[in-house]
């Protein structure tokens, strides 16, 4: 029975294959090379923080008896903002004063003994050893008196520290203490307040990927947005790119500090900024969509003249072939399936994903923050290195043949410049008005043909490669 079903399926598949269209008509998607602006950016996320943020603590322990400021309060340098119960430290001062008086009395007695022993020694009434002992006693009394005096000064300093002052002019952004609360400064300094010096000047500590940090420099322009004001674009300037790496789950990033003006105080500490660092910007340059750089014609395309990037070739930087482009972006040509590549990417560890992103950027110059660093799978978005132009291959179509089925294509080698993730600058190889191919629109016949078996061994059961519908 099973053999009979296989035979019937083979016969049906052969008949369908024999009736297939011999050459499916190709309807190309096209775009015209035109002039416009290109802005290449590196994306990064980070938190907004005050430029100067001071944590106010206490060096003495005790019960908080007074809190004089609250959240958002404006304070000045030297203003009293809290007090700790001073009773214990006042008693320590009294005790230190009494000990100092006792030490001074002992010093007076030692001085008298020294004078008396000195006179007796001059009259040879005592041996030298007795005189030397009085000298040592005098020195010890002097040391004890200094110790007691220092102890008194320390008690006075501790008493002064029971009053908490604002160390800078600014705004209270955090208050971690209440009246009646006991603070202990035995092992570490407890945090009472956080004061931001000037909220009109903020900064972003953005995390830039190691694959992009080479393009980020000081004084570059930064555009960013925050979730609280999604329709508004804020601006900043790169102030510092730190050398120290920050590693999280085997992903290496570098902190980039961005200065931000906040005159209307809309930006608040702790907000998450989605920043775009402008690494290159050009006006009025010739540009084409990135999908044109990734397009490769299918095997049944008509190629006019010789081409240095045939369909299905491995290519490279010179040929501009995107090894990760799926059938949707390259129009066929034997590339890996988009979903297959997506599943393969999602099954990788974070370290493997970052290595693939870096490798992909090195080969095709992908844009940050998308897929493998160059748009989605097979979706373009190539970002060319700012170190210099690279050679790519695009396919032109005759202007008179636009809209016709199966027009002849011509491969042209171009020099590509910077990219904004959607369009790429063309430095050499094209002229304004040239029509480039970006993809394929499948006609009704081609759609039907693509759903039918492509080999005589296909079957309606989908059990043979190339035949029947895909397995569900």
C-alpha cells in the first residue's frame, strides 16, 4: 500500500512538473539614484545623571533630631540641612576637659620635681640617676597633657559634626533619613542626602559597543530621546570616551560621556536616553537604498554584458555579497533562508552573537542596533566603514525598460561611502537618475510556479526535496 502511494505521488508530481511555466517572468523593484543627505550614526543607551552629584553622609552616630530640607529643595553651600542629637558628644567634651586639667596638674608637679632635683644635683646632694628620672617624668607629663588636649579637640569636632551642612549649592534629589532615625557610622558612612549641583547641565553615560567605539570621538554631535518625551529630540555633545571596558554577559561596551543642556529641567536624573551619535554627515550626495547593494539576480535573470558578481557567488567586499542575506533581500541566488538564519542566531550565546555582529560588520559594514549589525536578515542596512570607501556591485536596468517583465540587467561596480542604515552614499560608478534594482516583485505566474514542485521527484506529500508544499 505504501509503495502504491509513493508511485501515485511520483506520477502526479511528474505531471505537475511537466506543465510548469518554463521561465517565470521577473518584475524587478527599482529605485532611482538621487541626491540627498546622509547621516551615519552609532546607537547607544545610557542613563541621564547630573554632572556633579554629591552624596552627603555623617561621620558620627546618633539619633536624627531634625531634618530641615526635603526632596527638590534648593540649598546653598554651608546651609544646615539636618541635626543629630549632640548630648553624647557634649558629655565627651566635659570628660575631655576634666582629663586635660588633671594632665596639666600632673605636668606642674613634674616641673616642680625637675627644678628641685636640678638644685639638689648642683649641690651634689642626689645621684645623677635621680635627676634623670625627674627629667623623664617631666617629659611623660608633657606627652599626657598633649594627648588630653588632642582628645578634647576631637570631642569638639565630633560635636560640630552632629550638624549636617550642604557641601555645595544644588538641589536635593534624594533624602534617606527621617526624624527619630538612628544612624550608625561605626563601619561605613550612612547616606543621608544626595545633592545635584546644577540640573540645567546633565550628562549621559552611554554604553557603546566595542564594534562601534572606534568611530566615536570627542565633540561629536549626539541626538537622543527619552520615553517621557517621545516626540521630542534632545541634543548633546560627546565629552569623553573612556578606555575602561564594561563587560556584561561577555558583551564588551565602553562608557561614552555626553554633555547635555537642560535649561527647562525636563530631563531628570535616572532617565534612560536612546542616543544616536553622529559619526559622519554629508549633504547633497548621490545615494541609493541599501537593498540595491545587497541584491543579487536569480539564475533566470538576463544579464547584459559581463558581470563581476554573478548570482550565487560568494563575493566579498569587492563584490558586495551579503553572506547573511536571505531570499527576501537578495532575490534568491542560493542564499540561506531568512528564518533559518534567524533561528540560528537566536540559538547562539551572547558572546557568539557579538562575535557574529563584529564579523558581519567587518565583511559588509552593518548598521548598529539591527540584526547582525546590518539591518534585518537580508534587509540591507549596510553601514560602510568611515576609514574609506569600499567597492560594491549594483545592478542597473535600462530606463526605457522600467516596468517591463524580464528586462536585461547590467552589473556596475561602485564605490560606496557612508550609510545611515537605509541609504548609502555612492562616491563613484553611478550618475543621478540611474535606475538600480532593489528586489523582485513576483508575478502571479511566478508565484504559482514557486508553489509547485521544481523537480520531477516532488510529490504532494512534501517528502522529497524540492517537491510539494513545505512541512508544517
